[in-house]
C-alpha cells in the first residue's frame, strides 16, 4: 500500500491548527514529524495525521466520560 503525502496547507486544513502550532507540537513530539521530499520541500504522511486526529477525538471523548 502506498502512503499519501500531504503538504502543510492540507495539514492545517485537516487539523484546524495554525502552522506555528503544528511546528510547536512537532518540537514537543506531540504531532507527526514531516518527511523531507527535496532540499526545499517537506510533507506529512496523511495516515499519520489522520491517526493523530483520531487520537485527539478519542481523548476528548474519554475526558467527557469521566
């Protein structure tokens, strides 16, 4: 199975987070790291971003159940 690579614009759209927040979370190891595509370009593996979103939803649901 081949993975889909998405650019920062799509990551911000999918997550609703600002670029600066995404990079802050990456530096804290709380968000999937980007992969280097070329010397000038990076992207994210969509399935990793989707999993991060799913994890946030699950955590939110657990917090409300307590």
